[in-house]
């Protein structure tokens, strides 16, 4: 297996192949097959995220995949931003369609015309809808499975409010959801940045996006949440009657956690040089029983192994026995590659004593556990494993934050694979020229300012030398 630290790109490719997470042989460029091992985990991720959506008052809906071109043209910045990436449907059977239909790259323009029908009075607000779906974008950047492909799986939520303050509070709640799920349940650390004005979602007032850090020092954008203001409400006529009987435009937000991309972050954050390491709650198999057959004890071992699985199943633990003809050593490697959290070894002695050797995947710690205590022990240790994975990931993330006050110092920190805080002139449109200078000199991007942490600007902009008005974070990106 490739070394994760020194050869991340090859390591990633190898793990997606060897753990059978996807198949790249499909004959439409940029489209991949997501295989059972990854989809089983991603379905669990969907369940967790959707539960969080519902906890925060969102209701599910399923919207059509096709969007009329005329809807798409209603918000000019949106259409400008997305048009180069749209797949179009122009024919149906033998007929040329009167109007082209976009395969949704995101659903604002499908949903908001319906919102204008659904929202009449103040009692219809807030309207909070989430839409688990896949979307299609004609990406021109290099595609990587889970990280970027032309079809991906996400949840998008679209909320409408009577006031700007409520919309701003929603953006905050979206970020808290990300923390609860992506760090809390999946153990992936990240920071939220307010993106610069030149790099926001097309049509938004402001964009807040989470960046996690991959082992090669490049950041990967996880969910982003957008304050849309009334920018979409006006062209789509999303209005309500206030108490005085006057018509007002709604304030809107949208949010898009991409499940397949968060899965990429889980692979990359927790995996090691033996393969995947999956959080206990997401693993398709939580405990794999490996029978160790010796002549004479086969029957007893087989019986004990099957007993363990049915015992664990009664407690809702996903366990299986590997009865394949391979050697125990081969099986250990294979299930480590697939990231199964626990391995239970069952030989003749274990069958007789009812005490099993259990090995934890992330730290390879071994424990002797009595049969009757196995289920409780696994649930407890599974939770501890996630805690340890979180601590380790957070420590690694924190150690890769740096500061710089010149282009040279920035460049040196970026070479070490860090996210770097620098003094910067402005995050308004005028700062884009300085961001371009950074891109040219350091092959890195301005990710924005830290959300939720007021950082006083000091010194001079590293690009233009003017007084800094912001502390900007800069990193290489996917
Ligand atoms: Zn500047």
C-alpha cells in the first residue's frame, strides 16, 4: 500500500480501488459507479444528516431533476455562474423540445417558483425544505472519485423567512449542523470561512463554507451555506403579506452538504497505510469474525463463530463471519483495508473458553472479551474509538494552521501543507487583484475570513502593501 503522508494522491486512488468503494470504468467521462461498500456508509450518513435537518425544523421534499431554461435565466448572476456547467436536455424521443431543460446543477431555480405559490401569508413562514438528491455539473477540473465528479450526491435545504435576522440565524444553524454531524458524528475537523465577495455562490449576498484539510495540504470544501437576501425572492416573486396587509419579499438561505464529498473527507482524514478506518456508526460491518481453523476443532470454531454473529445481531451490531478459504492473515489485511472497526478472532481455544481476542482497527489494541460481554463492550469501545479518532484528527488539523506576514513566508508555510492566516487589504471585490497575485505567486487561494472569530487586522496586505483590513486564510485547494 502507498504511504498516505508522502504519496497521498496515489494512496487515495489505491484505497478507493482496493476497498472497492467505486468503479471508474463506466463509459461516460467524469461519471463513476459508487459501490456497495461506500454506498452502505453514505446511506447511513444521509440518515444522520437528514435527522439533523428534521431536528432543526426542515421538512423533506423531492423536486424534479429538470429545470426549464427560462427559470434558470431569472437570476442573472446565478445563470452566469452555473451555465458553463449545465448538462442540457434538448430532445425527447424524436421531438426537439420547445424549451431546453437543464439537468439540475442545484435547485434554487426549480424550487423558488414553487415557493412563490406556496407562500402567501406570514403563517406560511418560515418555510424550511430539504431535498436529498443528486445533481449534475459539467466539471472541467480533473475529476476524482467522491471528491469531484460530474454527478454527485448531496442534500440541499432552501429556507424562506419574513426577516433578514431570521435568515442570518439560519446560516448560523446550518453551520452548527455541520459541526454536529461532520465533526461530531464523522470525526472530520474543519473551519468555516466567510468567502470573499469575489468567490461567493452565484446570486448570494454572502457565502460561508467549511474547509477541511487533506493530508497533502490542500483544503477540500465541505458544506457551504448562503445568505441569499432577497436576490432570488425578487425575480421569483417569493412574497408574503405582512400584518399590515402589505406585500414583502422573503429573505432566503440555501445550504448544501455533499454526502459523497464528505465521504472523501472521512476516507482521507481517518485512513492509514493499511486502508480505510471507518467510524463505528458508519461501518457497513462493525465487527468481522475471523475463524481460525485447526484440524480437529473446525466444527466447534464454526459453531462458536456463528453464535457470536447472532448474539451481536440481537444487540443491533452489524457482524459477519468470514468463511472464505483465505488464510487468517489474508483476512486480517482485507478487513483492515475495508476499515471494519473491530476484528474478533475465534479459534479452538476461544470456542472452548468463550473468551475472544478483539482487535480495534485504528490503534490495533487487543482485548480479551467474554462472550456475554461482547455486545456491550463493542458499543462502548466503538464510541471511544470515535472520540480517539476525533482527537487525533483535530490535533493534526490544529498543527497545520500557520501565520505569515509576507508573500515569501506564506509560500514557505504553504509548502509545508498548511492553512495560513495573513494580513489582507479587503475581502470586497477590490481585493480580487491581490487574490490573483497570491494565486500566481503561490498557487493558492484566498479562502476567506474566519467565521465566528473576530480577528483584528494588523500590518500590511501581503500582496499590495496597503493597510490590512482583514485576516485572510489562504490554502491550496481541490
Ligand atoms: Zn491587497
